[in-house]
C-alpha cells in the first residue's frame, strides 16, 4: 500500500467526494514522469504532456500539445479536481499518440 492509500484506511472519516479527490491526486502522483492526456471543462480544454510534479492538488505538466498551438511547449499547472477525463500512460498499456506528427 503506498503512503497516499494508507491515509484512506479509515474510510469513516471521509466523504465520497473526499475519497474521490484523494484518489485522483494519488493517481497523478503515481504518474509523475509519465505522459498524460487530460480534458477539462475550461480553456484550453485539452492537454497532452508529461507530469512533472504534483503540488497539493495541482499537477505540474510539461505540455506538448493543447487545443491552441500558441500555448504548447510550455509548463502548465492544472487543478486536478477540474479534470473531467484523463489517461496516464502505463508501460504495458496503449500509448498516447504524438499529435504534432499527425
């Protein structure tokens, strides 16, 4: 059990939303150094890049691609609780395509 999961052992102290929020943060922490695809309800809506760090409930991303080319190739900080959909690459899972080569 990783340290984040140990915090959730006593589920009686948490609401469903708090458990969901902590699980999202834990998933992003485990994904540090990996590529990620993120959709958010707010501009710029889509990110593809590498997770550099997680600070509290914010993911620091090295962004390769967004929905706006002028905002690419830069560092972005995304509030994890604002993420609607995400996929973090795994060693044995499907790879996120490089959208700049398409």
